[in-house]
């Protein structure tokens, strides 16, 4: 009986250890997403984004029922990179529950032209974002996201 408990304990420790290392890899996959947001013109970061998202990855940011695929998302982020050359998307906290990651991040930058119709005249923004990523087989398959663009526009307009 004691031998069975000992074996069960060893198996449990082994499973916890191997699962922990896989989860660390999943966190690196999620971090690659934010590295790309902060470096949208970087081919290295774009390639890492592509490598860490599934072919069928979808970006869901509202309740319209529409989502963006990887190509649509990379095009949008490329446009942001040109508009906001100093865009920085910093992970402030990453929480994990199984294969889901909730990320609280901070986006900062100074647009070089009008953003969403607002000419910031050299002003920058500093906003909060919350994302929920689902990871399967080491790749992000879905990302729900909410960014506080209303605050960015208020900051850019000087109000």
C-alpha cells in the first residue's frame, strides 16, 4: 500500500513538472504576440507571431460577430506601426487557467498623424488593454481583446 502511494506521488510530481515546462512554452507563445505588437515592422517579430498562432487564429474585439484572421490582423498592426512608430505594448500581468491566458497590458505611443480622426498634435497616449488568449498545442488559436481607445482619443485631443 505504501509502495502504491509512493509511486502515485512520483507520477504526480512528474506530471506537474512536465506540465509546468509546457506551460512555460505557452507563456512564451503569448509573449510573442505582445512582442509583435511593440515591433510591427520587425520581420523577426512578425515571423514569431505567425509561428505562435495557428493558421485558423482569430482576433475577436467586439460583439459584431466578425473576427480578424492573421493576415487581417498583421495588416492592421502594420498600419499602427507606421502611424505610431514608438508603439509599446507592455505585459503588466499574465494569468493562466489551463490553456487560457488573461493578459493585462499597457499600450503607449505617440501617433505621427491623425488616429481615428483625432490629430494629437504630438500628444501621446497611455491605455489599458485586457486580452484572453486560448492556446492549443503550443499555438494561440483565439484572442479576445478590449483596448481603452476612448481614453487614447481623449488624451490625444488634450481633454
